[in-house]
């Protein structure tokens, strides 16, 4: 991790943030614009009305440019009141999943931000260690990051932090009748599991439940995917986010009762795989007709929600998942989708996104969408109307309401933001760790 200093010393590279036109051809100080002024000085344009996110993105862009010179140190000048956002952009952009590369990308070790006297770099570093931890897990090979691995990782975190850890393996899943998790995981090489990490206790109030989708690899099951299967290790990014948040909750000694829940499965093609058209029963007794085996994330989330509600009776539930391709159709890969039965929490999370630059947009939900998920032969089905062609992100969330027992639910669909298909700003291609900063900002403001 990079060391930050506020001292003014000679460094290998100087970065000057500016919105002024320079006497250099073509540089007008526009947002994201860059120019090497001389061999050691690079100009970074921030535009006329820069925001915190402007500085964050520009710092990331600059880091990706200067790292080609392999500097050991750099000074970022003219930070003003945005030193924290500059540091955040640097920390995000400094991450690289280069485990399998011959040449590593970690040359820059020290960054000077002279105007950062009020910035808590120790706190920032802890946060971004958690963000990059989630990225590391999601980027790793799916033959390594299996449900078995996630179970072992939760136990390791529990041992290191003191968080209470509960694991429901296949036997316990059968005893508790979590038929949806068992169904989705039936074709996997590794047995499914429900992982629960608990911070705090009833003395800290009614718990908040964070539930992350943990599909360690998604072939689509018998409704096999026809594109982008090579990236489907990213279908457990929600789980990685929850693990990171639970590590943070203990390290930062947050005074809230938090339950982190991860349903972990592999959705494989096998003779034992669950089948479209069949009906499976969740632990709350709801029956679900399987319209498509590639709509598996909502199934395991549904069972996880129902079990969490029954066991822990949370105040509210936050789910985070790479759930639908439909969210990309609606919002692209710049803003995540949010669907909520809890407007207060929705507004709080949207506000947290404005602070962190992890933007979310609220989509509507009402009884019409929920009724569209009713089954013909069962309580509900796992695809919405028009065979899932319409309002896919909304109906995916509407499905989850069948398992909440009216507990307030806020669902984040991060399919467009958890994974970058190309380098952008402070993100390299691959996992982004989206949601860790967003939900931490929200959690730390909860009283």
C-alpha cells in the first residue's frame, strides 16, 4: 500500500492540478486533460467546476500515466480541499491484479500531498485495503474461489477479528430446508454453503443484514450462457463486498449489530443440476417455479433472506448482487441500480454514493411488479413477465420480497459496476470492489 506524506520534498514526479490554459499547445485545463509540461511535471486538468469525484478520477488517470515512468515517489500539488479524494483515486488506481504476470505494477511507493493536513491516511488505507481485498477475491480464478474457499475465508476472518462465524453446510442446509440454495448448487463440484459473520450483538440494537450473492462461477446451468462466460467468476462480487465490509466493521469498531450473509454456490451444468420447469421450496415455505436456471442469483438470495429473517429478525436488509443484465440495459456501467421498499434507506444510500462516487439510481417497485412474479403452479417464479424481457432489474428485486416477511429491503444491482470490461479512471479491467466504499459510508453514519 502507498505511503502518504504531507511534507514538501523533492520527488520523481510532480502533478499540478489546474483548470487554467497553459502556454502549451492544446492544453486548456479541461476535466481529465493531461499534458507533460516537462520531463518531471505533468498538468492535470480539472475543469471549471470540479467536484470531489473530478479529483478522484483525475488522480486515477494521472497515476496510470505516470506509472509508465516507474517512479518511486510523486507530489500532487493544488489539492485544495480535495486531498482526500485525490488520495482515494490514487489508492484505487494503484491496485493491480498482477499475480500471474511476470512484471508487477507496484513501482510508486510514496505520495506527497502537501495540502492534506486534515486527511486521515491511516483510516483511508484501512478502507482501501478492504476495497482491494474484495477486488482480489473477485479477480482470482474460479477454481480457487469456490464455496469451500469462501467458507475457509470466513473462518479465517472470524479467527482474526473475533467476529462470530456460522456455517451452514449441505447437511445444515437440508435440515433448515434451504431448498433454493441446495437446488442451485446441486450441480457444483463444491457443496453449497450459507456463510454468516456477525459483528456486535443484541446489546447493539436490532441488526442490519448485509447479504451478498456468492455464485463463485455461473455457467447459467442447464439454460447455459451463450456469451461472456469467461468473466463469470465475477458473479460473487456481492459476496466479496460483504466479506470486506465485515472485516471493516470489526477493525473500525463500528457500534452497530451487523449480520453479513453469503449464500455460496457454483451454478454448473451436470446430471444433478437443477432443472427449468421444476419447483423448489425455500426455507420459509415459499415454492418457486424455475423459469430459467440462469436467474439463479435471486434464488440463493431469497433463501438467504428468508433464513436471516427467521433467525435474526433484522431491522432492515441490504442485498448486493451482480443480479441482472437488464440493469446494464437501463443504466449502463456508470450507475448501479437500486430497488427498495424502504425509501429512507434508499435516500441515505443514494446520498452516500454522491459522497463516494459510487453512484446509484433508484428504480420503482410496487405491487404490480411483485404480482408479476407469482407462479402458475407455485408461490412465485424466478423470471418476470414477458419471460423476463421487461423490467428485469425491478422484477428481480420484486422476487426477493417473497422472502422478507415484510422486513424493509434495499437491493443493489451492481452487474454493471462490479466488473470493468476495460480500464477506466481509477479502475483497471476486472473487479472494482464496488459497494464497499458506498455501504461503508452509509454504515458509518448510522447511529
